[in-house]
C-alpha cells in the first residue's frame, strides 16, 4: 500500500508557547539541581540551556512542519469580480485535491511532475487574478484539462493503494506517467498564451526604446561612432605634427 510522503500537520502557536515555557522551566530546575549556581556565568549557561530547550519544545508542541517538502501556499489575490474570483477559487480547490493525491503517491518522478503541474497552474490562476479579462481563455483548462489530470492521478493512486498488478494495470500506469509530461508542457503553453499580449507589448516597447536611443546616439553604435571620430581627430593631429 502506498505510504504518505508528507504529514499534514495542524499548527497551534498557543500550545507551542505553553510547551516552551514548561520545558524551559523544567530544564532550569534540572540544571540548578545538578550544577551549582555560584557565578553569573552559571546563571547565563542555565538560561541558555532553558531557552534552547524551550524553543525546541515550542516548535514540536505547535505542530509546525519544518520539512522542506511541505509546499508553501500563499494567498491568491482577489479581483472583486464575482465570477472570476469564483473561477479562481474553484481552480485552487482542484489544485489542493491534486496536492492531496501527490501526498499519497510514492513515486518520486511522478511526484516531481505533479509539483510542476501545481506550480504552473498556480501561476495561471495568478495571471488571471492580475488580469481578469483573461478568464475566458482558461475555460477549457478549468472544465476539462485540470479535472482530467486530477482524475488520472486518483486512478494511479487507487491502483497503488489496492496493489493492482498485471499487464493492463502496468500499461495504465505508464500511460499516466507519460501523460503527466504532456500535461506539464501543455500547461506551460497555456501560461505563455495568457502572457502573449503582454510579451508583445514589451517587445514593442523595447523596439521603440531601441529606435529612440539610436536616434539620440545613446546606444553602443552611437558611442562607437563618437569614439571613431575622436580617434580620427587624434590621428590627424599626430600626422600634422610629424
């Protein structure tokens, strides 16, 4: 049966703080019972031990997941447009479901592909959040591509959990694994299409800027021209003196 790669841990800062105070107090009492406190340095050492132990206990008690594998999810900006915000929220829900499937799939290669899918999909939704007029362009992405990806991952995870074996099951697994590569590429292309107009605008701005710089002799070519003229003048003066 497939094992979880990550544990979903709930955090409780208040509980962690209580654990920290209790641990620090116990360590301070234990240190004072074992070692004499005759000098200031003895108290400083005791305090340092208590603080360190309290900090560790606070982290453990709060249930904070310090694993680098745990994905960092930031809040998605809202547009104030009801149907667009609803679309983005629905998409974020699908991404959360995809992440849950990823937590249950042990294969590291497939897991990396799923991480890539989640990241590029998140960027797609952020692009729409920044430019709500792009929302119609992700209609098929939302209605078919993303849900179908989730469906495939659920099937893969279910086969692993039930330990389904055989030629047909192995072929299905390979197809799903190959499909994930296609999905990553397709989703990246979807993101590029959303940004196409902006990239054209930037390209146009660059062309205009370059033209104006050339007209004002502020590019390398203009500087080179000035440099060539200066060298010619210096050469002419040298010939006059010889």
